[in-house]
C-alpha cells in the first residue's frame, strides 16, 4: 500500500488541528505562539506534498510550491522574532504571560 | 408687415433705454417714454387704416412635437380697436404725467415702468396664442406691481402692490389650468386654430364649462371681479396717472378683452356663460354699494371701475363680445378722464385725497370741472353721451336674456348716478372745507389738454358714426321701455344725490357695512391667518413628535444605541475567545461552501 | 518511501505536537516542538524536497526554536501551576478541534484523485539536483519577492531592536 497524497494531507490537517487546539486551550502566551508555529508548518507540509504531486511539464516537481514554503519559513522566522520581542515588552509591562490576565481592552 | 412689431417693441426699447442709459436724467427719460408711446399710437393708426392682413404674421418660438408656441400678432377688428384705445389713452396719460410727476424723485423709474406696461399691454392685445398672451398677462401684472408700488417707501403702497400681484397670481393660476385644458383637448394653443376646431371636438359639457370658467379665472383676477376684487381699491396707492391708465382704461379691461378674444370657448358652454354673467352682476352691485360710502376720491372711482367692469363681464356672459367691447371702448375714455381729472384736483389740493376736505372747486378749476362733469354724465348714462349708448345696450341685452340680472343692473345704474353725483357735489359744488380748497387753482396746460381731448372722446364716443368705424355695434339702440327706465334711473339718482349732499360738511348717511367694503378684506385676512396657523400647528406637531421623537430619537438614536449595546458584547478582551470565534467561523464557512453550496 | 517509515515519522511528529500542547513546563514544550520539527523535516525529505527539509532543520529547529528557548530563559518562566479549567473555554476549544478534524476527513473523502500513488519523477535530477532547481526558480521567477523578503527581515530586525529597548530612566 503506497503512501498517497491523501495521507500527507491528512497528516498535515491533523497537525494543523493540534496546533489550533493548542492556541485555544493553553494559557501561556509563549506556548500559544509555539502552537502557532505548528499550524504554519502544517501548511508547509501540504504545500510540499502538492508540489511533489503536481509534476510540471519536464517531469520535475512543481517547484513553485517549494518556493512558497521557503518564503513561509522566512516570514515565520521574522514573525516569531518580532512576536517574541512584543511578548517581552508585554512581560515587562504586565509581569505576566498569562493570556487571561491581558484583558483590559474590553467593554 | 413690420408695423405691428413696431407698435409692440417701441415701448420696450424705451424701457431698456431708460433703465440702462438715461436713468440719471429724469426729463430725458420722460421724453423718451412719451415719444415711444406716440410712435406706437401713430403706428396703430396706420395699421387701423390698412385692411386686415390675411397671412399670419408670426415666428415659431417653441417647437416641440406636441406643443408649438409662436410669437405672432393678430390684426383683426377687435385688436385694431383695442390698439387704438390703449395707445390713445396711453399717450394722453403719458403727457399728463409729464405735469403730474414733474417733481417726483423717481421719475425715470416711473416712466420706465409706464413703458414696460405699454409693452405688456400691447402684447396682450396683439397676441395670437394663449401662451404668448399668458406671458404678457404676467408682464402686465409685474408692471402693475412696479407702478402701484412706485412710492415704495410708504408701507401701504408696498402692501398694496403685493396684494395686487398676489391676487392676480391666484387668478392666473386658474387661467393657466384653463390653457392647459384647452391645449390638452385641441392640441394647439393658437387662437385661430383652436377657434376653428373647438366645436368639432365634441367634448363633454363638464369639460367645456370647466375650461371656460378656468380661463375666466384669469379675467376674474385681472379685471378684479368678485371674489378677487380686493386689490383694485388698494391699488389707488399708486400715482393717479397710473390709476388712470392701468386701473381704469387698459389693464383691467384686459380681462374683458381676453374673454372676447376667446369667446369661442365661452359660447360653447351655457353653464360657463351663466357663471360669468352672475359674477359680473354680483361685482357690479357690490361695488356700487361700497362706493356710496367711500370718502377718498380715488377709491370712489376705483369702485366705480369695479362696477363698470362687472357690467362688461355680465354682457360677455349674456350675449357676446359686441356689447362688452362697446362699453369697454367708451368706459376707457370717460374713466381715464375721471381719473385724470381727479389727479388734477389732487394736484391742485397738494395731494389731498379726502373729498370732505375739498369743495367749491367749480369756479377755481373750470377746465377740470367741465371735463369732469362731462365724464360723470357719460358714466352715469346721461342721454346724448357715449356712456348712455353703451350702458343702455347692456341693459337691453340683460332685459332680453335674464330678467333678474336686468333689475339688478338697473339698480346698479341708480347707485352709479347716486355716488357719482355725490362725488361731484361734494368736490365741486359744496362750499370749501379746508385751506387747500380755498387756495386751489387750475392746473397747468400740459395737464388740461389731455383732459379736454378725453372729454371730447367721451362725448362723441358712443355715436354710431364714430363707434362704428371701430367696432361692430350690437342692435340699434332705439327708444324702448328699457331706455326710458335707464333715463329715469339716471335722473332720479342724480337729483337725490345733489339734494342730499349739497352744502353738507360731512356725510349725512353712514352705513358701516358698505364703508368697510363688506368686511371682505378682513375675511380674507382671517382665512389666510387661520390656514397658516393650522398648517404651522400641524408642521410643529409633525416636527416635534414624528421627526424629533419618532424618527430621530427612536429610529436613529435608539437604533444606533441598541445595535451598539449588542455589539459591545463582542469586545470580550479574552484573546482565546477571539480565536475560538475565528475558528468556529472558519469551520462554518468552509462547511457551507463545500457542502451546501456545491454538494 | 515505504509506508512504515512514513507512518512512523508522522506519528512522531503528531505525538510530539500533542506533547507541545499538553506539557506544563514551557521548556519541555519547546523541546517537543523541536522533535516535531525534525519529524516534519523527514517527511519533507520523503517527498523529494531535500532543500526544504534541510532548511526546515536549519532555520526552524535551529534558529527559531533556539530563539524561543532564549526568551523562555529570559523571562524565567516556571512550570505553570494548575489553574482550574474554565469549562466554557474547554468545551469551545474541544469543539473547534474536533470540528476541524471532522471537516478535514470529510473534505479528503471528496478528493479521490489523491488516492493514487505519487507519480514518479521522470526529470533529470542527476545533473542538476533539487537545490539547484529551487535556486533557479527562486532567482529567476521570484526575484522580486525574494528582495522584498530581504527588506522584510531587515524591517523586522529594526522593529525588534526598537521594541526591546529598555526605557532609560
């Protein structure tokens, strides 16, 4: 039984789901951020799977998908850096990383 | 071919010149105006002597498929006669004004207004279609407004000008509706075309009557018939030559002229004829009653004009335009003479207008007295003068067609004689009642010459040899029952008035109902105030409760507040709750798109 | 790639992903994430995407996670004490998670084409291998986005410096 595209997509989707569940259920903002990274990587897996599945005219994988993955990784790295800087600034202001304690912007 | 256009446009050129070029030079303006009207007069005379043209003299101004409005002239017997009347009286009034308004500050403005009026009036006379006539109709109203309000710094003059214009507008509204009905039924607005096809259209009697009565509304406004008569007495606030020209001889006669011009409308509907005749009668009677108690010389003459206009309108309603035009013709001369004569009196009395302050002017102002007396005799129907012929014709027509109207008209003739001789007695015969009266003297010749000319016209105007050159006279006025009654009524009225008023220093009879003009002005004021108050009350209620409370507070403010109240709860502040909503939404959307829209 | 290896590394990746969510100690969470990324990199390699696989290890597991650990150390985060679960939040989270999973399975069922095996690569990978191909595509078709990404990273760097500056009192 070969590994098919559906298997890869299933795995990717499950990884995404786990990541999203983590965003909803954890209360430490650093952990939430890490689960966010999980979701991004799930998307990357999907992209690479599709890139391999859709062969271009000369029999090679469709490298456009992999280019996009490259960009996503780069942007995710930049985003993590900036996000963590913000979290650090927030920690300095509030002395907490609990997301429930950061709730003053409300009705 | 071009002469009618010269008649029409010469006063307009005078107006424009005065307004834009010579406004600062008062004497030059006055001469320009007089010259323009004399040009029109001579051109009218030439047009009169030539035979009627057979080809239409017009150019197409508006050309839509359903409506074509030309600007053109009509030259037929009716318009030629009217042209002569208008330009003759106009010229004489202009010359009289040279003397009367000699020291007035606004002389340029006055003569510009007079020229504008001549232009508009000649436009009405010459118009060959409804729309053109309506345009000039409105222009006449505007000129009247300008001239009545000539001394606009006086509040009463400004108010009177407003009253005249607004009352006219009410009548014009009916006129416009009538024109629309005529156009809707016949497809054209030109007199010639509609008069030929009107009978063949086979419209319902209701339609015919409504159209005729609506068009008559224009005459009701312009010729001051009941119930729109209220503006004419107040219009005496204007200078006396204006009253002579506009409110005696020409503008008020425009309504009668118009009815004669569109007689094909009137004769198609017996109901309309009845309405017109009765309105004329009511006006004549009411005005005569009101005149017996007035104390201002011009007001008496104004009410007399109202009464005579009532005669003309009732003649149109009863039988046709011949009798009415005849009376219009003679009335123009003697009424203009009466007004100019009263102007001379006022001038000599240093602008005093109350008859109870005048007296014994017979010896002091001979020319004025004689011409005034001639005019009075003509107006009251003294045998041998022009008014006798025309008034007696109308009485005869009334006797033939409608007995009730005849007796009312006869009674009015008695009243006419009564109040006119009251006027003459108090002003000229009775002893002088004030300083001005004792110091009065005859007016300069620039004012007496027009009086004399008009006096001659009032005398000979009714005789067949003169009048038949201009008009078609109705049946020969022979001696009959009606004639005797008319003469009797005149004699009795004159004698009674002379006996009652000779030598008196104040009015022995006092009837407040007549003196206060049947309180019609008060009734109108009350009606307008009541309507306005009601509308204002309703508008205030609407604004306060529906707009402010209902819409602004409930719908807008309340709605915005409620929506805000609901949406506020979305601002939870909890990061994970936002993420949850986001996720749930995404699931829902994906589910919807993938499985419900395209299963 | 043989199915056994695939499923092995998938479970590795998924399992450690779950551990990321479940651990209370943030350092443990971070290290589980690193292992998860390694599993993911293997999956990339199994898809003949060698360049991406190596980049995943180098950048993600190597740089990003190190950054995470640095921050965790900086903020000196201890293991979380147990706080009582908010039932509403718990229910919401579980609902969304299960909903996503169900939706995923339903969607995948409608995609029968994906049940075929991967087509073999018939192109010439011996002369110019995967990295070269990716580089060629990147620097020809996607040159502009590449430059923009460079600017983005620069901006991010500046932003971080600004955000992290302590107020000088």
